[in-house]
C-alpha cells in the first residue's frame, strides 16, 4: 500500500531520518531476504516525477525503468511488490524509518550519501551523450568540428563537449534542454548534447529521426540503497543485478524505456 505525506509529516520523517544518521539509532531490525520472503512483500521506494526512470502509467501507478527492475527483484524473491512513491528529498528518510525495504529510485552513488545508506552495485546510469541521426558520421571528438551541436548553456553536457571538441566546433548554446532539443528537431543543429532521458523522448516522439548515441560523455552510476544494517539484502541485490545483466533482462528493460540496448554499466564509484 502506498502512502501520502503532508508537509508537517514530511518534517517529522526528515527529522527522524536525520536523527538516525546523526546518532546511529536503529529504527528497525535488519531486513534480510528470508524475512522479506516470510513477510511476502518487497516494499520499494520509486520516483514518479522523473520518467522514464520513474513515472506513472495511464492509471497513475508507478511505472518506468526502476519499477520494472523492482518487479524483477520481487519475482526473484518470490514475493509481492509494493511500489511506494518517494521524492528526491524524502528518499533517505523513508528508507531509514523503515517505510520501505529498498530504494530503487535513480539514486546516484556518492560518498556523501554512502555515509547514510548502503549502496548496491550500479544497476543503471544517467548518461550524457552526443546524440545525432544514425546516418550522421560521428565516431569520435575529431568529427565534431564538421557538425553543429546544440547544448543547454552551462550544463554538464556543455562542459563535457567544450572539453573534447576541436577548436572551431560550432557549439550552439540554448537556455535549457527543451530549447536545445527543439533546435535539433527543427534542424537548427545537427547533433545534441543530452542525457539518456532526452534520448528516450526522441525515440518515442520522433522515431523517424533515428537518433542514437554517438559519443558517451559521462555516466552517473545509480545504485539501489539499503539501511546500513541490511548487508544480507544488499548482497542479494548485487547477485540479482549481476544475473539480470548476464541474462539480458536488464537490457530488455533499457530498450523498453530508452529505445537502445543497455551499454556496459559504469563501475562502482570509489567512495
């Protein structure tokens, strides 16, 4: 069962989360795969405001890459799945106060977050690319000089492209991703610096453009997150992730939501 939370309620949850982190208070016994199997339900926190990683379907139920991964994990455990909508700010408090068993919520693996939670190995990546039509030849940075590239001004992709592009490359900077995207669609630019979320939008709405990644600029590793005490569940998740990578199921999920096969996942960041 999902739940809603008022602003006052969120404040209480956030405070509880901060207290847990600050004083090492254990608000629940460690969750283990055996306990989850005994309870019969895996409670997973997912975003619903960041499609296609985490959005909603026609019935306003959680849907997306993360929800599909959660469904596979529940299936592997042989239990029911309870998808609990979370937000960026309340993800960690929901986990630390035992409202969920695990976060599968496009959660970038960082040293600061690792002080509060236990991360699995990466299961997805927020990737920044140079995108262009399939028939446009771009195999490396040296090819960028012959094309015009649109980017959101001062964005991660702007910085990355500026760093690798040869002198004289026609980089057109726009106010935001949406404007840069429209420039590609309208033909003002031939290529685009953007994330895999933009790639998914293009493949869905403009399939005839046949947009594909040409150069990978940067990949943010995303991991599942657990309470520090839930080492057995994290170990299970790592084996599960390895399995769905090897058997191709994770790649199928990536194709479903992003229109491309799964690239090699980034390594676990050094924290």
